[in-house]
């Protein structure tokens, strides 16, 4: 077993992709780094779920589009079957409706397949730490593009009514693409206070991370998608 130089155990990673060369390439990128241990490879979503049940990885690097069971459905199964496991979705394109499906299903972030090895390692570390591995403004742009249900059909999101006015304000800013530091400056409150508000928001909405909280904001009608011209201006 690899051991990281920090004395902490390596992050156990399962790679799921239907292309053998991609699986092998990702494994070769991660294996030399003592911070990671590649515990298995899966050629489709069904195999990924089966291996995750058996091997209990910390993070599954999951291709979105695979045969037998795609990455979105596999992510949904994983969040129930192996709740302690985090999913990092891989997509050929950074603007992809399937990515939103994966985030809604429980993925903690996504990475375009043309990302650098450094970005891959950083994203795995981020989702393993319980954070969302998506740049806040890219997350907002992605979700506002594909979460576009008419307002009258949007449900009142579970737990939204329990939020305090300040928590709603923080939620709105989060959905607008602001990171924690920017929210701190906008509301003139400390960074630790922002983090406390966000933790409370996650608990009340029963969401796992920032990505799901932003999706919830659009689905509930708290914020609405801007048109293409507005997105370009933003």
C-alpha cells in the first residue's frame, strides 16, 4: 500500500471509464503520487458500483457516459450503497447537461477530460475533503444553463422554509457564483461565520455540498437562469 509523506493514509481511488486507455492513463497519473492509491478500475457504471461496494474507495473518478449503466445512474446508486464515498465526475465537455445530472445525483464535483494531471489530483483531494470540486462561477453557469424548469413547476425545496433570512441571503449569493471569501466581503462578516451559515444551509436543505445547494436554489426558484446575453455580460 502507498503511504503519503504526511503520515496520513493515501486517498483510495476507483477509476470508472469505458475506454481502457483513459483508465490506464488516469491510473498512471495517480499511482506515482503517494497521496493516492488506485484500488481498482471499472469499464462501466454497473461494474463501478459493484467494485465500490467491495473495495470501499474514498473517491470514484466517474466518466459520465458509459455503457450498461451510465455515470449519472451509477452515482445515484453509489450515494446510497457507499455513502462515505465521493464521486468526481469526468466529462468531455465542461458544459454538459449530464454533468448537472451527476451533481444532482450526488457527485461532489466534475472535471473536463482535458484537465491537467495537477487539476485531477487537486480535484480528488477537494472532493475527498467534502468540498465541491467545481469553480463557483462555472458551477453557476453550468446549472443556470440546464436547470430551467418553469417557475410554476418548481417544488418548494425541502427545508428551504426553515432557513433564516440571513441564510437565504448567503444561499442566494452562493447560487450567484460567489465563493466563501466573496460572500464574506459582500455581507461584511467573517469567513468563519460564512462557513457556519453554509453548514447550516446544507443541513436544513439536506444537501451534501455546494453543488447540490446551487441546484436547489435554481429548482426552488430562489434564483432564475439568465439569458445567454446576460451570461456573457456576467
